[in-house]
């Protein structure tokens, strides 16, 4: 939490969310019976390495939520009220990784409550086996 002072953690159903936006998103998905998991999977974006005697840690990305459609395709959901400086690069690295490994995967960036409502509409379309291409491209 050390990066931002006005973000407050919130507990709900035994889960500690890092922001109220994450909680709002989670509650909206639960209310529509959309199965999701919170910070359940991390993606390795770059292996750790050594160079001239100095060790560099791996670069990883842990999205806020992962939901699945009826066919098992992933929807990766990131809640960001404020986009910090290294986020655009990590997002770009994740999208490159997903483009080569995760067929049919969608990525959503949620920044406010209006975005939460759009996300829910999009996820319900996934569950009805309709395409999300337009929505996903807008937010990638």
C-alpha cells in the first residue's frame, strides 16, 4: 500500500481488497452471478537474470480479477482509479504475453463505477456466447 496514502483497504467476505473500486467491481460481479477470483493468478512477464554480478528480479503482473466465460476463456480485469507510472509498460508486456499464449482472452481496465457497469454488460455477453471484440479493443 505504500505508494498512495488515500487508498484504503476494504474487507468483505474474508477478502481484503486494496481499494473501494475493487470491492465495487467484485460486488457487481457477484450480484450478476459472474464467477471470478481475486488476485488468484500471476503472470511472469520477464524472467529474473544476472548482469555483471548484479541480480535483477523477475517482472510479474497480478491482475485484480480473473473471470471465465462458458467456454473457459479468460477475462482479465484490472481496477485502477489512478494509473501509476510503471503500469502502462506492465500492461503492454502482459498483452504481448496474452497475444501469444491465451487464445480468446480479454483484458479490461476499470477506472470508475461507470466502467464497472460496462464491464458487467460485457461479461454477461461473454456468458451468452456473444463477441466482446469491440469492447475489448476499446479498453486495451
